[in-house]
C-alpha cells in the first residue's frame, strides 16, 4: 500500500513539473534583430507549446559611444508562433548597434 501511494505521488509530481516547464507559457527565442532608421525590428520564435505575453527590451547603442537609447514593448505569442515586433525608438538615427532581450514572464 505504501509503495502504491509513494509511486502515485511521484508520478503526479513528475507530471506537474513537466506541465509547468513545457505547457505553462511561451519559451521565446530571439531569431534576429536590426535597425531600420528609427525603427527597431526583431523576430521572436516561441519554441514552447504555451501561450502568453512576453517583454522585449531594446537597447540601441550609438556609434559615437553616447548613452544608450532604451525602449520596451510587450507582445503576445501563441504556441510555436514566429512574430515580428517593431518599435520606434525616440532619438535613434539608424546607425545604432541594437541589443535585444526577450523575457517571459514580462516584468
């Protein structure tokens, strides 16, 4: 009887961990990023089976070494979706180096 209860508890625990890890939300992966004038464009792929809102943080670094220009956007991803997200960055000229971070859950 004890073995059955322990075995059942272990199976339930493993199933719960797998569900939370693989089905509870998106697993966003940055595919590409670029600047087009003052517009930053990124492509993000959801490698998970879950859906949810992600946060995309843009950091445009001017070529002359000035202060970086920061911008954040939120977007929703469906299961296994690839999405293009665009954001206008105030003060950008288009020659900036773009660093992007994609987070789930959003902050």
